C-alpha cells in the first residue's frame, strides 16, 4: 500500500478563547470562567453569594443585604397571592442603587406563597399567628436572612408528613444562606429597628426548624443510642442561641412592629418557682423518688428540679398549637447542669427528657415540627434505658407511659386503640382517684398497646 493510501491522522485543534485572568475568587476556586463583571459577576449573582476579587475574603459568602425580584414565568401552576407580589414590588422600588438582587423563580414564589398562606400560620398561638402572617412576610421580603429561613422552613413543613424524606438541594441552599446571613447580622453592632424585628422573627423560625431537623430515621442511629459526637443535642444548644437573639431584638422597645408579642405571649405563671410541689405531685411517685423531687429540692441543690417540675406542669396539658409556648418553657428554662447530664446520658435526665418528648408529641394536634424528633428519639431513649439502665429502681414502671405513646407513633407501627394519658398515669403511679376524675384532667390522647 502506498503512502498516499494510508489513513491520515489529523491533530485536533483546540478552539481558542480568552482566559479569565482577573476573575473573582469564587469562580477561580470552582475553576469556571468568570465574566469579571463588577461589583457582581454573573455566576455569583445567580448563585446568591457575594463576589470578591481579592484573595483574602472567604468564598461563597451570602449577600449582606439584597432585594428580591421575580424571575418567574408565573405559569398557571404558580398561584401567587397579590399581597406577596405587592410587597415584592414595593421592596424593589425602595432598593438602593447598586444593591444586589435575589431572583425568585417559580418554585421560590410558590414556596413564599405557601409560607404566607399556610406555614407561618402554624407558628404562635391563636392571638399571635396572624401577626406572624402579616409581619413575617413583610420582614422576609425586606431582609434576606429571614427570607431564606422562611423558604427553608416551608420546605420542611411540606415534607413533614414523610418521616423518611430528605432535604432537597434547594432546601439546603436556603438553610445555608439563611443561617449564614443571620449569624453575620447578629454580629452587627448597628442594627435598625426593622432588622431587630427580623432577627426576632428569624429566631422563632429557626427554633422550629432546628427542632424539626433530625437526620436519623432509625432509632439505633439517633441520640442517645448512637456513638457520641460533638453534634449531639445541637438542637438544644441552638435554643440557647435563640435566647441571645431575642435579647438583641428586645420587642419591648417602642418602635418595634412586633411589640404586641410581649403582651400576647406572656406566660409568667408557667415559670418554675423555687419550690413547686403541685407539679411534683402530678408525676409518678417512682419518678419523684428516683430524682429526689421533694419538699427539700430546689434548683440550686437538685439538677433535676426545674426539668422535673416543667414535666409535671405539662402532664395534664394538651399538646396543640395554642399550648406550644408552655411546652417550650421546658427548653427555655433548662439549666446548664441538666443539659450537661443529658450530654453524658445520665439515665435520670434521659428519662425526664423522654417523658417531655412523649408529652410534646402526644395526640393528633401535636405540631408538625415536633413529629419526627418525638418519634425517632423517644424510641431511641426507651431502648437506651432498657438496655443499659434496666437495673434502676422501677425503671420498667417509668417506661410504661413512654411505651404506650411510642406504639402509636413508631416507624411502621400499626394503629392501636387510643386511651387517655390520665389513665396511663393512673396505672403507673397507683393513684387512687376514680376514672371519671382522670377523664376530666387528662385532656389529650396517647396510644395504648393492644
């Protein structure tokens, strides 16, 4: 075969292009071409992060402040409340020149609409939920840290019926943006009145989302059964951070649009006093003896005192939206000593937490953001106490009520007949009162084994 007949090999020529030598830090890290637009390149703007051209600033930092615009087709699948669109348009008209803009697509608009018409109404009590609705939307559209938190909460709410559901990329994105911006705003020494109101609202939403978020669906992989980790009980630690945010917000100031919350949500009569014998009497005798909850017990000499009294106060209170603040007093009044006992998995502290979560998750009106945690962690706590602390006096009796509550909520458990919580306590504590009296005091239901 001649040389002319041999196949020719052609070298592939690369298409020439102009390299981006002055691209922003984020694009360089991601190894993608940057259009070098300033103050925001196109890619950083679309991703919703700050754009920097120096080599010192941290990458992928969310915008400090931004307006929200609509970048959606507004198809028939997206029905948007006119209040939502009106506030978005007002905010855009008021934005300062050069201020970055987050673009809300069809999905985000639908989520914002759901937040306004449904999710926000699951917060607060009857006298405050419409304040949440009115002011929550207005503040969210004005402050990105609240907007992102609101969208993340809405996605959590929408998937709360499925205990096995996972976070979507969009939910993780809004969660990251919201918490990052929120933490940076808390460090700002110069806050406007509107920002302080938005901080309070964001802290309220984060309280629900941190309670709702639990990675495990298998009790074996949940606290306190799983191996120890620095992340254990993070949701309780975040509750402490929420207190700090509320101090910064200070709704009692005259210029706060949320000032009515101070009056509407007052529950001073539910604060645990130095001695609270009535609350202890509501608990089974076995628990008061195990935790030394007696006339000589005080918050100073007994680390179980406040937590035990809180649970005693909650025994005959229905778990529902209008009572949720009373249930949150358990978290709000938790002492560092008791939290430390939980961290080291002290059986008495775990038992009190188990009873609290069973009461919180009892009945058909329990809140959506308590559902998954009160299912998975109550089972994990029961297994933990049975396996490692069955020798504790009367532990089998003290686990009777949590087991009844668990059977109706366990993963894959079959439905069982319902019974009054009062009757469950009657069988545990050996109370001599009649059934008719118990039916009057026990106002919500748990599930009894068949």
